């Protein structure tokens, strides 16, 4: 129960700390618990996608879109996040809904950043007529013809559009948060691990933080549902 509480609070999950705190005497137990809890969260998110779908945008909502490399490996905890998987150019395509204090990310692992790859993902998850904000990446050039209100911010000239006041800084800040979390949980070691970690981030924002009883309440609810006979 102590581990479940710490997991739900998003505290540092270093095994050495938890061993010293007396949560358990075995690193194998900690690894097993982490895998089980994450598997429960991913199962809950998949159930949500199947039952309610996963759409963002709409009236009074802004959708920020961007891509970033997550296959990172850093020396001494410093430096830029770069690609560490051999012969792969793996990117994460992110869509972030901003609606008042609501933040809902959709994160997808992609091999290419071209129009043929990104536009179908946008059409699947972003409601038509939504306000979409992006940089000048050429894959986004035709979004206005796909039924979206599209604002492009030219980062070579400014980071905030001088006419509309729109920007992509919310998603750029979110990338830093997501990468730090994935690095901390060692979710960058393989493509499968990264996919699971991205899903866990979505579970946190879509389900856990929206629960009336908080993240711990949502986690306990998902545990109960997962182990119902």
C-alpha cells in the first residue's frame, strides 16, 4: 500500500530510496509492482479509448501540435535529448488540448514526420473546425483544407504570433516534463517501453487527474476493476 501511494503521488520511485524507507526488502518486488500497476493503467486507458474514444478540440479549445525526439540518452544527466536507437529516426507526435486549466495530451510514436503520417492522426483525434496551432513544418501546410482553423507560428521570426497572440510554448514546455518523466522511469530503452510510458502519461492526464478522488482514487478504482472476478 505504501508503494501504491507513492506511485500515485508521482514521487521519485528510486528503488534504493524505497528500500531504505522499508517499503520492501527486495528490488524484484518493486519491479514487479511497477509493471503490474503500469499494466493496469494502460488497460484502463485502452478501455476508455474503446468506450468513449479519444477526441480533443472543439469550441473554446486550442489544440497545439508538434513533434519531438524521445529516444534520448544523456551523459551525466546533461545535454540535449538525442536519438539512441540505432538506424531509427523515431519521433513522438504530440497533440495537446488547452481549454482553461484542462490539459489533455495525445502522444503517438511515428517513424516519419511527413504529411501522409501526421494528417491522418490529426483527423482521427482532433475534432473538425478546431483551432490548431503549429510551427511552420511543411507537413501541416494543408490543415486548413481539412476543415481546421489553422494558425502557423514562424519560429524563425517570433515565438508568439504578433497578430493572434497564439504560440506553441505550452506543448514545448510539456515536452520537457514528459521527457523528464520518461528519463526518470527509464522508458527510453526500447520502442515498447516508450509506447507504454507515453500511454501512462495519457492515463495520468485523461483519467487520473480528472478523478474526483484524485490520482490515488483512480488508481484504486482501476486496480479493483482489473482484479474483479
